[in-house]
C-alpha cells in the first residue's frame, strides 16, 4: 500500500516526467504540457490522495493559470468554467436529489421490501427480488453506490443472516449468491438507463463535445434495451447456475419483509408524492424532446417540486456533500477533457493510432474499439477516470476511420458499456467494495466470477454491435 504522501507525489512526478519529454512532432508545446497535467489528474483520480473533485479543480486551475489552453486570460477563464455551465452536469446534480428523495421518503426501502415479500420464497426468487429492486430504482438514482450499496445492501444483507449464512459460517448457503446477484444486476441496470450511473451522463456530454453527437435518454434506452433487458432478466438465473446457493428455499424471508413493512406502517403522503414526481421526471426524460422540454430543465423543475412539497428540504439540497462533490468533480473533468480537444491533442493522437488500424473494415474497427474499451477497465478503479481518459480518444479514432453513422452507433456502444464493465474486479465500480467487503465472496472467486460475467456482458455488447452497426 502506498502512503498518502506517495499518492500525493506520484501524480505530480508523472506529470513532470511527461512534461520534460521532447514534444512529439505535430504537437504544440502547450498541448504537450496540457496532456502532462491531464495524465497527472488521471493518476490522481486513480490513487485519490485528496478528494476527487479537488483533483479536477487543481488541474483546471493550474492549466488556466499558466495559459495552457489559451493565451487569453478571458478565454482561459471561460474554458475553466465551461463545465459548470454544462446541462448534463446539472442533470447529474438534480438526479442525486431524486436519490435523496427516495431515501428520505422511505419509498426506496418499501419497494425493496415489497419485492422480497412477493418473490422471496426461494433463493432464486430472492435473487430476482434484489435485482428487481435495483431495476425499479435505477432510472431515478444516478449513483449505483447510493442505489445498490446505500438502499439495497442494508436490506439484502439481513436475509442470509436469517438462515445463519455469514462470511464465517456457510457463506455459500445463501449470502454469496445474494451478494453476487446484487453487484451483477446493478452493473446491468447501470448500463440500461442513461440516468442510472453518473459517468453515463458525463460520457454523453463528452461525446457531444468531441463528436457533435447528441444521445438522448430515449435513444439510449431504445438502443441498449435490446440486450440489457434480456441480460437483466437472466442475471439471477445465470448466478444460480454458475454460482448456486446451497440453500434453495427461503420461507422465512417473506415473513421478515412483512414484519419490516409493518414497522414502516402504511404508505405515507411523502412516498406517494415521491412516486408521482419520480414518474413525472421519467416521462419528461423520455418524451420531453417532443414537447420542447430539455431533460436538464425537467430534472431541475422536478427538483424544485421535491423541495416545494417537502419531500426534501432546501437544507438537504445545499448540504448534500455527495451531490456538490460530484457536481464540481464532473464539471472540472468535462473542462479537462474538452481541453484535450481544444489544444489539438485528441486530433493528433487519434490520427497516430488510426494509422495502426488502417486497412481494417469499419465493422472490425468498431468491434476492436468496443472490446479494447471494455477490457481496459481492468486498469481503472474508477469508471469516471476511465471515461475521461479513454472515451474522447476512442471517439477521435473512430471519426478518422469509420463513416459518421457508424460513429454514432459506436458512441452508444462505448457509453453503454460503462455500467457493465463494473463487474470485472472488486474495485471496478462504486458498490463493488461494499459487496466485496461484506465478506461472502473471496477475492480469488470474485476475480473468476468477474471474468466469467465480464465475458458474458462483453458478448452481449458485441452482439448488439453486430445488430446496430
């Protein structure tokens, strides 16, 4: 384990090392220096010696102060603040408030308990209950950590303990199966909906900035649902076959869920309001374009209604550290990624890599980029870092090598893979450390299961690529 001082020093040393290398032919000195800062930021995001938002803010402040993106002070300022005016960043902020509304109103917990009550008589049924609870909440909760680790985990982790299945005592009896279904299903739901994972929204913004391709909520779902819905429905069964629980029946689970629901009492006014506003947001995200309502405007409007109806308070909004942290973090990363294009680095590097793929058919190029983009996540402990480091580059390569209509399809495949790739390692996505930390699945088993399910998920993406390209 690196000390925090080493984690602080390493990104700086990496940036300095890249900066003192000779500037490659065809690249300006400022572009070379900006790339050095950018890589330092990525290394910082991977090691995280200080909060991620601060890392991005330091990168933007340094680059703007030294005029790496523009010689003009005003242009540097405008670039530094560009991410904060990005509509997608505000959509992420608003969606975090929806997640808070589900938690504070109790609706998220009630939905999960109802599903356990209805489906929990068998271990396979419990697997589907955990998956469906995640699926129902996923369109409204852009943090899979808040959804899976914050809402599902506290409920689901109690179930195996009722059958004396603990990390120390018969973990394979039930706990290991529940844990794996939970993480495997949240990875699929994170790719099924644009608003189910915050980096999805960041990725869509970067695609628009770098390729002028706009991906709407409805377009995302209608394209990716072709494989995501079948995959989602298969996950509990696949886990049941590949990593089966030793206990097949669970008659106590519905009784426990009923008892917990009784403790909650009848559905409250706040829960009903939250349900109505959640559905309103979903309808506006899907159909808003037809009636002239932008998805970000819809999200902010529903956020206002959440406060006005007292589902959440204004203090909740301004004191939500997670939402404000992500807002600053993603806004600065959007600016940094946009800077790569602005200084000409993306065009230069995309042209260089494109020469290696020249001569291949456009379809083979698409499949190669999808597979590489997915597998490269073994090198990342953050989906966000993965998006910022690789997505603009892969889009740039595609623009040079394949027709424009295929670039649009490839962009959907790349951004749609972000949730799925979270299955690969015990650190690949936010909820992974929580479910791994529960102790039911050993590290060796997790890596093996991650490889098996990762291959299944990647095969689904390749199948979709063959269908839409």
